[in-house]
C-alpha cells in the first residue's frame, strides 16, 4: 500500500492537502463526534519506538482535535464531512 493519493495534493513530510483542513467536521465512524480537521497524514501507531524517521507506507487518515482543545484522534478520510 502507498500513501500516494492522486486526489489530494502533497504538502510534504507525508501530509496531504484537504479542502476541510482547519474546519469543523463530523466523524461518522465515532458516533458523529465533531472535531477540527488538523491534518491528513499516515498514522504510525504500529511503530513501537515512537520515533518516525520516514513517512509510513500506510494510507493517510484524518487527524482531528476537539474544538475546545483536548486529545486528538484519527479516523478514515471517508468517515468525515463538513459540520453544519
């Protein structure tokens, strides 16, 4: 699997552009939880050393954070849409 996605322009360091970056979105995979889309990038959660020296060769995911601050979470890109 590769992180290359022709539908999203690359920003570098494994991050991808997305029209909803910085906006509130609904995460349908997490009981319609609302958060702010902070990044679209691969998740390195399978890295036991917590040290990332290369871009993981995994599909990009959406990185979300609560609107009022707090711990961020990841979800599939196809699970989000703009909040109303």
